C-alpha cells in the first residue's frame, strides 16, 4: 500500500475529518456530488482555504460559475479568496463558437479538446497541491457520449498521477441516471444530500460512499451551512466513547423521593419520567439537576416544549434555585427548536455539555419534542438508543420526560415507547380523592437495584416538591378513582397547598 495512505490532508470542514479518519489522502482524485445548492462549492472553498492557511498552492477551475460569483459566495461566509488561483473557462469555451447560430455543443470535439487543454495548461503553470474542478456536468455536455466522457475522465485522472496534487471533482447530478462510472474512477466519493421537510429548514446530510485505502465512519451525517461554512456532525457511535466514573448514587435532596428510587439515581443510567401533562415530570427532573449543581457538579437541561423564561419562573415559584452556566455548581438550560435542529446537531450539543463541561446530570424535556426534531420518525429509537448509550458510558444520569395524552385512568397513550430503553421508569398519575384532583408517583422499573413498590402522593408548593407516605389505605390509585381500604391519614390534608408543578 502506498505510504501516502498514512498522511492526511485537513479539509478545513469542521467535523468532516473525524468521519474521514483524519482527512483526505493526498495526491488522489475525489468526487464530490450533490444536487444544486447542496453545498459543494462551500465545501470546496473551505478545502482550498485550508490549503492556503497551510501555505499550499491552490487552484479552482470553474466552467460553471464566474470568479465574481465565487467571490460573492465566499464573502457571505466572511472569506477572502486571496491565495486561491481561479481559472475561469466558462466564457472562453463559449468564444469557440465560430458562428452566432451555433450552440456551445457545436463543434463538441473542438470545444472539449480546447477546454481540457486549458485545464491542463493551468495545472502545469500553477502546479497546485490542491485543486477543485467545477464541474463535471459541463464536461459531460461537451463530451456528448458516455464513452468519450469516461475516456476523458480517465485521461484527467492519469494526468494527475505523479503531479503531487489532490483533486476534487464536482458533479451536480444533472445526468439522467446516477453516474456510477465516476464512482468507479474516483479514489473517494463524498455525497451531499438535502431535503426540505413540510415545515422547518432544509435538512442536510453527508455520506462517504467510497474511500479507497482508508477506514471511514459510514452512514449519514447531519450537517449545516452557516456563516463560516459547513459544519458536519459525525454520527454518534456510543461504543467509541467510554470512560470511568464515580459510581456513587445521585440524590435529589428530597429524602422520600430518593427512598422511592432505592436510594437515588445511579450514574450511567437513564430514568424515564412518564405521565400526563402538568403532573410534575419536569419538576422532578429539575430537582435532581438543581441538587447536582448544589453539590458543585454540572448539569445540563435541553428543553423542547417549554420556554426558558417560563421554566425559570416556575422553578423560582417552587423554591428550586440554581445558578445558570456551564461550570461546576451551575445548570445549563438550552432551549431547542425542533424545527431548526437535526438529530445529529442535537447529539453534538449534548456531547459538548458532557465532554467539555463535564455534566453529570442531563435532562431531555421532552421526548415528544425530540420526536418532532426527527426528519424520519422510524429512526428515532435507534438514534435515541445510541445517545443514551453514549451518556451511560460517560457516567451521566439522564432524565427523559415523556408526556402522555389523556389525563386520568390507565388508558393514556405515549407517542413513543421508550420504556425498554430506560434503566428506570417513574410513573406519575392524576387521581381523584375527596373531591380533589391529586397526583401520585411510583417507580415501576429499576434495572440497577431495588426500589420501593409503593405509590406515594406528590405535591408542589413554594418550598419545593413533597411526597407522602405510601398510600396503603387506597386501592386503584392508577385507575384515577381509588377506593378507601383504610384510614386516610397518609394523604396530605391541607387543601390550601399550592398545586403548581
């Protein structure tokens, strides 16, 4: 195998070098394909600008865009194209028409030969180490036949052998069918995909289809195009991320709640809080986060449904206090817009909180909102499983909130069954007693140890959350309409308590 396979060229595209195991293998020919607007030009300019930063000679040959158009696109990202040699052939090719009534494709033999000659002359003159050819669609039009086109691409590939130049060929998929000939010729194939959902911004994905002589992270990887260029979010592979961590149980600061969970929540586990809207799921989760911050740990909450302002106001009203921030003893609250954030980008944000800020408690509130962030709901469970496995491997105590439809009884429906993914499941329910609507909490599952099997009442006031003794005197609490089987002393009696969640 060529020794160059151990050397990598950084592309300057954030996140891409991770999935390419360090970058591109130099002195090879790569195909970058995607529909118009997919991000091919942006990717290419980032690659060349990275070469300029490293003191390399860089060449951009364009048959489709003018130099002014390229400069305008670069300026939108805050870039200057100084240091990149741009050879513009679109205008020159059209000048080959000898008569006004001839199109650019006549005579094709002359035009193709002249265009390729100018490309080769530019390469010989500049001797670049990085080159972009934009695009093969124009070359395909000039060739007119697939056989002649393939021969020309093979000739170009052979020309670059030994010239110490890495070449990226752009193709905008204007051929009638997928051009597998190009795939077979190139050393590597990078595909850019984009799709517009019914609502929200365009979802973009990148995939390496082929990378001869190299490992790479397969599959689709979300990416975005913002000012500053393309940012790729590598697909999360939980098995590649492991760490050692303290096994001590994480307490909530509420003795009865910790007793219900068998002493607290274990690090490296996920807890599902499930119940109807307004029953206290989020408050229970934030009680654990605030307690972690009070112990000088860091916690992070990602909220999809509630506004940050409403959350802070509710927490203050319940006496749950914490400092916002990204350091020890602080709680990060990040509001997530499901129509603007892809699953890959969300996973990257969570990783930043865990790896950079050392979060020990993470809240995802709620999975209903996370579900709406998915471009294809069928992949939700797989992506969620990978994210939870990653968090578990880092010793994070994760709290997942799921709101069920319905209010009373056992017929409530969940938008997703994530109970088998969670290590612990905490069930909250409304029930009617004494002409009042009350709330109950119970633990129905805990993989990592014993837990209380009883049902307790839970309520909230300005001093936080409170749990009653086990409701041994009631039967059928989870049906919503229990019956008395004994004295009712365990239920809270003060009717004036604040029921705010």
